[in-house]
């Protein structure tokens, strides 16, 4: 059987999912203190609507979205607000956050719940907005904007590829909450006017494919796309190309290819918000890596410190070589273990020295492996060099902004050149240069 994939570049990388893929999702008890950042999404930060001394309940809005590209933030425990102040994220970056002391009462406020089949598209979009749902696969883009596409869309794709090594939270959700995922997909189709839904799953998750096929068998408008295991199969443009055969133009959006892509967990959050009135205040996180005693998939309240997750998994086997927030290819290093779980955090990895093979940058040997691997058809060797040297116009001419930051170029480079790090720096440098040019 031929499995769908994108044609250009990409590569095989180790899955390393065996540590947690067969472990059912377990709920972590809420911690005594949660630190909830008011900026957990792409766009503008929220404005706090509580202050120290206020009593809050689970699901209560604590951060208001005052701008369009923004998503409200809700309390994940009941208790007392003890501070509204800057606190570090797991990356060390400080963000205005609401700190709540948990009173252990688990008092809850819910939004109004309903039957999505009886709701108007506008009503669905409003609930998604009020619930503060953002892309939970890692992107963190506010979902209410995605369910309001600027152009008509025909197909909604659910991204169940989970192509990063170690991560298994979407796999477990597909097995354990397939009905909810399908309910969310149908609601998103209604909100966007799409007539077809496709769930893309890599074939290294045969049990998830079987489970979802069983759940959708009465739905003629839904199908499963079995995808070849190839990195970065879960990247939006590569997923669209694999499933629909269409290309999102450079600088374009998925709606330019008549579709929209949503992560598995996001679809479930949409369903929960609509049918249970539940805002986005918890999520499933994979904790894995060779330095974790007992890797697991954990249901965690937003605002829980990373350290609590590691402790729940039995702690660490010595000093890890690397701690990563998300997948090992695209996730940032964890520099603060008190940094909190946020809405778009899919994993926490503690990698052993064997797993995190660090090596020094060596000179380019012009082997072109990075060029062959790049799924966007770019020249990472040159982009890296120009970006590192601050030659942003040259990088721009080679379409540096088309880079999806998948890191495959760095991974395949025999000289271990930090290509993606330089390219990310180059994109930021180019944006700053363009902004400066606009002003002058
Ligand atoms: S990080 Fe960018 S340049 Fe490197 S392979 Fe991925 S898309 Fe290509
Ligand atoms: S893979 Fe590394 S060594 Fe080979 S061309 Fe690219 S940057 Fe140079």
C-alpha cells in the first residue's frame, strides 16, 4: 500500500516513542501554586482582570483578550490570586503572569454548553474565542481566527501526524478520545463551511488509524489519510501537500489551498468547550527521554511547574544532557524548571548523553545533504551562512522566510552546523531591518 507524503526533501529520523506510546493518559494532581502566563499564544498578550487577593474558580477568566490576535486566559485551579507579576517561562523569558494559590476545593465555573449540531457557525466561533483555545500542537495561534478563514475552505485537516520523536500525546488522545476529536472536527467544519474532513495519521500509529476509522465509519464526509513516516510530515504545508496534493503559495495561508489544519488536541478542546462549557485550562503533555525514570503522558493544569511533571514521572536518572520543551527537533531548551506548562506545550524531554549528540560546528564540506533534505526546496547552507553574517538581503533573495524551522538541515549536516539556529536569527534580523527601512 502506498502511503501519502510530501514529495520534496524530508527524511527519516528515529521515532523513540516506545517509552510512552503505550501509556494511557494520567491526570497529575493540581499543584499548590500555579503560575499562569498571560501570553501563551501568537499575538498580543492578555490584560489581567484579577488582582492579588481575589478569589477565583477553575475556568474563570483571569486575562482578557483586548486585541483580535489574542486569546483569553482562564484559572486552572480554584483559590486566591497571590500575585500578578512577571514570571519566567520555561525558556527563561519573563511574562506577566497570574499566580494562584490552590485552595484544593476544585470549584468550577463553566461557560454555557450546547449541542454543536444545533448551534450556528457564528455561535461556535464565539465559544471557541471565549474558551481561549489556541493551536495545541505547538503553534499557539488563536483558534478563533482559524475558524474564521478569510476565504472559503472546502477541507478541514486534522493533524495527527505527530512526526517529532518521543511525543505521543496526540497518539494517546486519538486512541482515548477519538469521538471527541471527531466531534470537534465536525464543529470546526460547520464553523468554517468546509464540506470534507480528513484526519492525517502517520502509519507508525496503526492502532490510532484503526480507532479513528471505526469512529468515522458512518460519516461519508470524513476520511483518514494514512501518511508515510517522514519528517516533517506534520508541518502544515507538508501535510496539505501530502493529503490534498496542493501547494500553499510562498507567503500564503492554507486557505489559499482551500483548507485549514487543526491539531488533534485543539479539535478535542473545541468539542469540550462546546459540549461541556470547558475553557482551555489543562492539556496532555508527553514527558519522555532517556533520562526520565518513567516516561508518561500526563493531563496537567496550565501553570503547573515543569519540575512537578518530572517528579510525577519518578524524577531523573542523573543529570540529563538536554532538557527540551516540546519535540527535540523544534522545541526550545528548558532553562527554568519552575517554568509553567502552557497551552501549546506538547512535551517535556530529558535527553541522555547518548540521545543528545552534541558536536562542534565544523566547516561546510559542500556535500549538499541539507539542500536535499530541505522540505521547502531551500539552500540551508547558504541561508545559514548569510544569516549568521548578517547578510539579510542575500538571505531574503533566497527566500529565508519560507523556512518552516523544521531543523532537518541541521540534523542531517555531517559538519553539525547550527543552520536552523542561524536561519531563525536571520529571519528576525531581516524583519528588524525591514521595519527600520519603513521608518526611515
Ligand atoms: S529548517 Fe528551514 S532551511 Fe532547514 S530544512 Fe527546515 S525548512 Fe529547510
Ligand atoms: S549539510 Fe552541512 S556540510 Fe553539507 S552542504 Fe549543508 S551545511 Fe555544508
